[in-house]
C-alpha cells in the first residue's frame, strides 16, 4: 500500500477515534501532499516525494519549536513536538550514527573527495543514498567533520 493510501486510512482512524489533535496534523499533511501533487503535476506522489513532503513538514515544526521557546510559549512548542511524533510515523526508519558515518565515508571514497571544497557534491550524494533516513543538518556536519 502506498504512503498516501496509508495517510487516508490514518485520517479515517483518527476520525473514528475522535482524536482531534492527530486528525488536524494528518489533515495538514494531506494538504501539503496535495500542494506537492499540484506542483509536480502528478496524481499519486512517489514514495520519495511523499517522504520529502513529510520531512519538510517536520522541519517546519522544529523551526516553530525553536521560535516558540524563544518567545516563551512552551505550550505551543509542546503542541509542535506532538505533531512531529505523529509525522515521524510516515518517515522511514532513521539511519544509526554508525551506518550514516559508513555511508559518508564510502561516498567520500567513491567520489574521491579531498577537501572542504568537495563538500557540496558529497552531501548531495549522501542525501540521495540516505533517501530520507537522515536530515541534511546531520549529514552536513558529518561530512564537514570527515573531510580533511
């Protein structure tokens, strides 16, 4: 079953359970997926595109948490954290730190990267291989650490 079909079933389940918080988060995700479909001009999004939409929504929530904490609104930050937990169910299992490090090392060796000037292509290649199982910030930091 595709990710979008799963999303539809999760929305139905949240409606039946009368779980308003979960339902609103899932509807926001469905809306974001709809906008992505319009943008890409494809009816069902590929799983990779779907994961990218979910990651973008999670990133928005993380940015909001940071802003709410700076603004002294812990209750809103907590609401965003709960939404992230719901959205995380649609993301593939994250790579462990060791697996990600091995992937970065292999990519550096594969591309023959020699210094910081090669960071961009290495990061892009690692992100393609990780396919949504690691966030860009983590990948960038690890590549920066591992390149001489």
